[in-house]
């Protein structure tokens, strides 16, 4: 059960950001530009990175949600789990592995990053721009992980599935008038969650 009274077991990230549009509203645009903007990284690679960082942090909500988004782009969850377990043995393109080592260090021990970590990424054939984009994903999801866990929002398989479907189709941006339609949006979400649960029963 979440820690704050305005949240419940059906809550997701939108219930946090919609509750404080003045401070958190700009995050939607930032996240959309980072995760869906033009980049040397593919959308699938970005979503793997989001899930990877969240998995390192053991953020149940973000890991489940972004593994579900990645699955929509053809990425098997097993691959992400293997990356978290052992980057070097994971079944991904070797060129990507230095970026995941960088992201792991950025997440687990950021003050220990050194020039060699960057040089290894560049030596694998990436540009500084590509590494910068990966770094932004790492920074964004370290923030989101703490935002979700700080509120005690964990989610469940059905919420991850629903969010994964939405993010894969619509991205991260929301309309400016979102605060005016919170109640019908929540009603629709609960209806869709119930439908998913019934179909799985």
C-alpha cells in the first residue's frame, strides 16, 4: 500500500505527477524528449536502459513498467534480467555493453566514474552524443525510481501491462489540460485494469 493518502494500490506514476502539476508537470515533456526524441539510440535500446537502471535500483514499478514497454518493441524480459545479473554475459550486441557498464556505474557508484569509462564507450564506436543520451536516461530513471519508491508505489502486472501499452503507443507527453480530466482518466484506467484481470482469470 502506498505511503500517501491520495494514492492507492491502483496508482501509477501519473497519480504522483498529476497531483503536483506545478512542480512535476514539466517532467512529462522532458521524459518524452529523452525517450522519444531524435537520438543515436533506438527506442528499444532506450527502454532497455530505462528498465535496466530501474532493475539495478530494485524499483518494482519502473522495472515492471519499462520491461513491459521494451517488450512492445520486441525485447524479451529475460535479456534485461540477464543484463542486470551480468552485463558481459548478456545476449546483446557487444557494442552496447560499455554503455550498460557506464549506466551501472552512474547508478550504483556515480562518483567513481572516470575518463576511462567514457573512453571505453567511444572505443566501441559510439559518439559522445550517444553516451550523453544514455546518461540522460540514467539520470531520469534514477529520479523516477526514487519518486515512485519514496511514495511507496509498487504497481502490479496489470498496471505494468497497461502502462507499457500506453507508453509504446503514445510516448511520455500529456496534454496541458490533463489536470482537468483526472477523474475520467482514472475511471477509464480502473475499467481497463478490471478488463485485464478478468481476461487473465
